[in-house]
C-alpha cells in the first residue's frame, strides 16, 4: 500500500485526541478528528475513512449509534471503540454490531497501534478476497462459454453489454447448448454478483409443487407442509433468479408469475402477509415461444415481460470450428479428474468429431470425450463412439449384407454373422470383434484359432 489509510479519530477529550493523533501520524497514518458523533458523520459523508477510532461515550450520540451510522455510510469501514473502566460490556456489544476491537482508557500507544494494524490488515485481506472473488467470477463468466467462432463472439459481446443492467433476459437455444452457462455469466458480471444466483427447472418439478417452490409456503398450507418454507423468489432477493425451461410452466402459474414480476410482491402459499423482493429474472428455454403463444400455451404479456433482451445460443453444428477447442478443454478436464496421461486427439479423430451432427450439442460432445477418456488405454484419443439419439432407427450398414433365412436358429444365425464379419475384415478376428461390438474372447465360442 503506497499511501497510508485514512483514520477518523472521534473523542470529546481534546488531550486524548491530540496524543492519539501524534502517535498515529508518527507511523505515517493520515488522521482526521472529530469532537462528537455529528462531526464524525459529516466527515464520513464528505471524505469517508478506512478506520474509525471512536469513544463509546460521546456528548451527542453514543458510540453504538455512530457505529451503525458509519456502516451505513461506509460499509467496508473498520471500527475500533475506546472504552473507559466499567463499560467493557458496551464494548462487547459494539463488537457484536460489527466493531473490530476495543481498547481501554487510558490509551497505551503500543495497544493503540497494534489494534489499528490488525483492523487494517483485516480490511486489506477482505478487500483482496473480494478482488480475487470478482476476478474468479469474471473468469467463470463469459470465459466458461468456450468458443472463438463469430457466433460465440457475438453471444459473449451481448452478455458483456447487458450484464451490468437489470433487464430481464430470455436465453434461447437447443438442449445442451449452454443456456445455464449464459445465466452464470450474466450474474457473475452483474452488480448482483455478491448476492445469490438461484436456479429452478420448471420442467423438473411437478406442476402441483412448482408454485410452492417458487413462492414458498406456510405451515399447513397443504398436506405434508409441516413447516414454513421460503420459495426461490425469497432466496434470490437482491440477486438473480433463473427460471429454466420456463415454457413448461402452466398458463395459471404464468399469470401469477406475471403479477409478481410487475411489482415484486407476493404471498407464500397459505399465507396472507405480502412480501416484497428485488430480483433480476433470467429465463431459459429450448421452446419456440412465439409458436407456443399461437397455440395458447404461453401468455404473450409474460413473453414481453421476460424478453427485454434475448440471447440466442447457436447449435454446435452451426459452429463446427469450435469443436476442436471444446474437445481439448473437456479432454484436459476429464484426464485430470481421472488421473490419466492423455496428451491429445489425433487429426483423424478430430475430423470424426467435426463430421458428427451433434443432436445433443455441447453436452453430447462433453459426454463423448468423457467416455473416451474413461476407456482410453493409450496417451492419445484415436476414435470416438457416438450414442444414437433416443428413438433413432438403427444405422444402415455400409458393408456387405448377410441373408439369414427365416427359421434359422439364433445360435446358427450368430455363427453366420460372425463368420461373414471375420471374412469382411480379412480374417482379422480382433477387428471383427470390435466391429460387432463384442468382447474378443467371445470369438473363441465360434473359432478355436488364436486371434490375430
């Protein structure tokens, strides 16, 4: 710290003030003084302070009242109280209210300087932690959205533009494109970053419970409500609330949500007391909401309320240039988690990734890499296996066919299929086993000769 902190000394005893000022200034501290609480408040309003040293007993207001007022004006200020003999209990009460320490009269210069140094060190560490936390949050913000394609650069630019505002954001994109990561980034870069980011999936919770999850309930509100429970809106007060898959919400609940978004007021289920919250709303969906409005499944007025700004995430197939970078990031993550020494992916394997359609988007790519790392026995990933999407028909074979007449036993049909596959692989039984997706040892059931 190149410049010593500003200390505000508050005491009606002029001799004590002068003596304390000399001690503090001899250590290079900048010192301002006040004779009473009112002067101290005025100085705090004008120029602030890093540390306040104040007598508990002041002629106009007591030290506890000054402590509360100082924290309102300068939330990060540290306070050391001066107490006379017999008022230690009040000093302890001051510490409960946020004072860092107290020193007793008559003041000892060594004790004074020690208390000041410890209070300022605590403040420095808190400031450093806050700086590191902001830095980490920023790294976890748009940097978590991996990709250098033009489409992703546009998404990141938009997030940076809107994060510091309080506008409602609708995040649209197919499943697996990273909608939740966008919500994380918006919150991490916002002024609400030190407040909660609360998430709820409207598709994962039964309709009968979703209202209670959102707005909370009082004891006895319904069968099984044995205790009062705050809802997500309460938990997110001062912060951000993400309603994932908002299009899955029923029209009835949409109407109640709209009322809450209009004035920030609601009551818990089974309760009569209205609550006021200050929440920034983020919504996410893979549904075509304008189409849902046409079908009568989504309220148009709610759509306008949640869609002040829309962030549209591209599908992975629309940004294939990002696939190698994503694959490399997932490879490093899972190789480290599984303690495997894997140094990369072959060019042919990267081409294999590029040519895949990725119906599950980035989430599917992550799972493919995770599976490949788990099964890898060498230092390089050479090929990948892709799970077919749910309900997909069997992939057509590009090799020669095998005709098996009706009435052939399963055992005989299996032998014919295995034999044809081995022939197709030029007699290489290990390659045939891989093609058939069976363990090599299974070949011994049909061929007695060693595997190639």
